[in-house]
C-alpha cells in the first residue's frame, strides 16, 4: 500500500513514527504546508518515506499529488477545516480516504440549542452515493474519539449485549503539563470548535437534538487510578455515526474537561476569541481563533513536560447476552511516559494516531473493506482490537 498523510503536526508525525516502527506499507508520503515540518516528521524513517510541501486547502494540488505518488489511500491528519478539499480530492483521484474528524457543523439558525443545523459529517454523507457508485471507501472518524470509541461500540453490540440502552463515550485524563498555566494537549482550534458548538445527543424516537454547551454534568469514575472526573456534553462525531449502524436507545459523548478548562473556553467565547471570522488588526485580517492557537504551545511539543494518563472509552448499558442487565466500560489508557519512551510522541496525539494506522493495516491486508462513506462501527471490531493490542498499549473491558 502507498499512503499519503496530509498534515505533519503532532498526529501526522506520530503516524509516521508508528508506521516506521512497524515497517508498514510500501511508501509513505507526508505532506504539510511547512516543508521543514514534513521533513522532521519522517526523520529516521528510511527510504520508504518522503516529505512534500502541500496546501491542504488546494483540492487540485492534493489530487495531483495522489496521482503522482500512485497512492492507494489518503489519511487526513489536519484540522477539520480541511476535510472537504482532501475528501473531494481523494474521490477525484479514485483512492481510499480516512480522517479522524468529519466535516464541520453549523448551528441551527434560530434554535441552536434544541435543533441541529448542518451536522458533523453531513457534507461527506451527501456524497456517499458517489463513493458507492465508484466502488470507493471513505472511512471517516477513525482516530481515537471518534474511531476506537466506535469500534468499542461495535464490539459491545456484537459480542456483549442483546439490546443496548445507552452508548456513551467518556473521555478523561489526569495529565499534568509542567511550566504552563494553560496548555491544551490537543489542537485548541478543534477543542474550541467541539466544546463551544451545541452538543448533539441521539435518542430513539427523537433522533438527533442539541443542548447547551457543557450540559448534563455527571461524575464518571475512570480506571487505572485516574478516578472520578466531572464530564459534560460536547459535540462529537460518535453521536452522529453510531446510530447509523448500531441500535441503541441513546448515544452521548461527554468529556472530562475540568472547571478551569471550561472557564477558559467560556471566557474566549465571551470575548469573541473563538470566532473564525477574520477581524482587521492594522493592515492585517486575522481570525481570533487562529491568534489564540498561535499564542498557545504546540501540543506536539509538550510531551517532555507532561506526565500522567489519558483514557478514551465507551460506556455501554443494556441487556447482556444472558438476558441480565449489564454495564461495561471498554477503554484504552496510554501513559505519557510510555508513549514518549516508545514512540517519541505525547500520549494524546499517539493515542489518536495509532488507530488510523491500525485501520490502514486492516485495509492493506483485506481484513477491512467496504464502499461508500462509512464509520468504524460499520466494520468488524475484533480484527481491529487484535491489531491495536500488538502496538503495545492494550485495550480493556471493565464490568460495572
């Protein structure tokens, strides 16, 4: 398999390191608007790797690079602003597409906290028939959340439950970053987008609806010594993906953000600093959100200052295969010290990056296949979970 990775930030670099470690794929091209960053991402990878300068918003240039490199698959490792040009370029070039975040949502114009407007992924699903007609696969949301969380939902539905009341993705960590008063461990651009947009919930009979940001707080006890963390509703792709392929009474996504983090996000919103609409500053027009991102440390470079664990998982309740009530939490924990020692990547970005690598391995071997625009829950879970374990950080299932 010949793979194009668009984006050489934290996740793209972690993908390159993981692929190099496993000696996977015939060729891997890492492309970024910053050619030096792309070269740093592939350093030490060997002759199979190449670095290229590329504008992720230039659909034609992406398609031309795919053809020139004779790529079989494109992995989108940039933020969701660039989903559609990369998605359309892969379709035009006739290759498999993977991403870790779907096309952006737009709140309902008059009733944003009760009704969804344009939902996450709607632009991609609008082209599903064309992907099917051409016999091509767009595998969307195949990071950790969405991604592994969706695989867990599929596994629970197939192996653990006769019927499901709720599938709830729950994310929490006890990570500490020394030397910074405020240092998000993932893209602040994406974090602002998903946390300040109206969260989406799915319920049988009601379908998708929205609520206020940070709604329905609950204390969720995370494993591996992380402990209890207050989690709140956040807009996320799993809620838009899981109900398309799995029968459940309710689907939610809640994130353990913490009071301080929520306070910062609310302040950014009050000041208009979450906006993506450029404002004039002297002779320059700049997006306030881009300024915020530029003022904060690059998450990819925080690994040496970080300590602790990050946990991603899927909590499922319902009736087990034996007819009795059942409640489980399927989860994946990564220790930052381990990921830095093993892969040179901080825990959050490596945990995100390993999952598309696993998906590419399965597509390369033929264990996964399909056509159209699919989420991870549309494909069999067990081959994925088996390969994930071989990367050194095993998943677990906790009965509750």
